[in-house]
């Protein structure tokens, strides 16, 4: 049951990675997609990151009620959980909702209004023209968004931690700077690239094979988000298992 | 000239095209007519490669399109212009960018040359000055005309038109029909029009193929269509009270 769609997905990717007709047209599309995926998602990523950091700090402080554990550990926990899990995974799940549904409904609408057929008739490799710029833009911009998210999560934690009196600014700074393992950042970036690839390709696949009308476009969009989220969580586990 | 030979196409258990063979002539408006579900659009899509027939071949001036590799197909497709039923204009692009799109992809012309060509095409379909509008700002008839302008941007050898008059008022439909006929003569293109509009049939039908239940039922010209004793064709042509009154 899974093999038929998986085969179609792989064939679509193969077509998407075919040599572009004209690189300068694709470059323009890549820049447009970078703006749409990257700049367009900056606001929502900033908001969720600040709150994630704040909530993580307050809840960690609540659970660490012991004189034997220095309060700087809160900063350390926030830093590592932000780099390893919160920023790449939660940001990507949010992006699956925002970017994934947008990609799926855009390509799905193009399919049902025969715009993809029009591309094909002109002799244009439609998977390449429609999907490749989105993949390149996402695997470039999502890691950048994740880096911004890490910074803002820690900042949100700092604000919440110091404002609530859970720990002092000095304790927080000590926590986030002690015992830092830079490999966690590598893991985070690998996750970001993998999740970006999954979000764009799964959503594009759902949109590309939409048939029918407005109802089916909506269904494809929903399926794109659901399947992307599952794929993100599954690959999150696989990457963690392989790299840590 | 385009030849289709013994085309078979099936969707699930539905045998939509059952061995259709026909010839479509250069410099003529070739019409594919028939009732809903007769296989007109499926035949058109098989001809342009949007559907792959299970059997049979489509030959463009001696070149077998159905057995070509991807690259050779692209070469033929750059010689094809197509107007879709819903116009299929790219929503995110202005009228001008829609027309310039195939030129951007397949030519090395300067922006000025492409713009000149786009303006020429727009002028040809009587839409001068509408360059910067977006598809959402156009009426149905204007969309069709922009679709035609985009289809002729690359000087097509083969022009395909799917239901050009659907959703248009009779006067606009007539304008579109006349435009298709003029362009066919002007470019000497092999034009294939799928329609069930009898005004189009009587107006531009130089070579007409009537499909019924996935088979070619009749072939001829507009001059002969009214005189035929083919029952299915008569039922189709004289379905409306207006045409029945005209016959009497």
C-alpha cells in the first residue's frame, strides 16, 4: 500500500532534480521562495521561540527545587533542549503547517486549474520548475530560521527566568556557557536540513498529484501537513539515534 | 499535419478512446466535436502528451510523438501552442509575464525583444495596454484572449484549443472563433479545436471529426454536416430547438 505512493514520490523527486531549462529563471524563483519561506516565516518563528524559551525556563525551574542542584543548570538545560530539540523540531512542525500547506495548496491549485498542464505543453519540466526552487530555498532558509530560533528561545528563557526570579542573570549566563558541546549544533543543523527537505517534498508531492477541485486541494493541504509532521517526528528519532 | 493512428485510452474500466484514427491538416481549423464524455478532451490530451495512450501513435509531420524520449518531446512541445478550457494563465504573473514566460524559457532574446513580442501578441488579440493586469483582474473573454496570446508567442506550428467558447457570451465566443481562424491562416498552423458549440462548428469547421462513445463516428466539413444521415451526428447537431428550426 505504501510502495505505490513511495515510488511516485521518488519518481517526482527524480524529475524535480532534472537539469533546469534555464538556470537564471530558476535562480529568480529560488530567491522568491527564499523570501516567502524564510522572511515570511520569521515572525511566527520568533514568537513561538520566545514563548518556548520562557515556558521551558519557568517549568524547568519549577521542577528543580533542590539545594544540591545549582540554578545555572536551568540555563544549561534550556540551551541543550533548545539546540537539540525545541528549535529544530517545533519550528519545523510550525513550518510544516505554514509553508507545507502553502506549497501543497499552491501546486494543487495549479494542478486543478491546468496551469501545470500548461507548463508541460510548453515543454517545461514542471516538477523541476515548481519543486526544485522550493527545496533549495527551504534547505537554505530553515537552518537559518532554526539558528534564529535557538537565539530567541534562549533570550525568551533569559527574560522569563530573570523576570520571575527563578534565577539571576549571572546564573543564567553561567548555565548557557558551561559545558557546551558544539556537536549539538551540528545535530541541530542536520535535523533542520532533513526537516526542510521533508516538508517541501512531501507537500509538493501532495499538491502535484491533486485531482478534482477546491475540496481536493484542501484535502491535499491537510494531508501534506499531517504526513510532514509524522515524517519530521520519525526522522527526528532516526537522526537522534544515529548521531547521539 | 498531425496524424493519430488507432489511439486507445482507458481509465480504470472505462475504455474512453477505442481505436481512433484521424488526420489534422496544416493551415486548417480541425474540429473535434461530440457530446460530453465522448472522449474529445482525452483525445486532445493524448495528442499533446498529457495522457499516454495504451495503444496507437500520434505523428507530428512524420515524427512519432508517442515513442519519443523526454528531450525530443520537449523539442516538439516548443512548436505547440495551447489554449486551455479555463485559460490556465499563471495566477502569480501579470499578463505580460504570462506571454513572455515561454520566451524566457526557450529563447535568448533580450528583454526588449521579448517585450516587443508580448506587445505584438497582445495587440493581435486586441488587448493592447493590458500588460500589467493580473489574471484575477480579467474577464473570461479577456483570459481566453491572453491564453491565445501566450499560445502564439512562440510562433507555434501546432495550435490546440480546448473548448474555446465555454463560459463566454455568443458575441465574445464569435470573436474568439474568428481570432482562432485568422491565426491559423496567418501562421499556417495545424489547428485542432475541441468544441461542442455548434456556432463554432458552422463558423470555423473546415475539417470536422465527430466522436461518439470513444469512436470516430463521422468526418467531413461544415458544408456537409447538415446533410448527413448519420443518426448520432444529427442528434448532436440538431439537439437545440434553434438548430431544429434552422433545419426546417
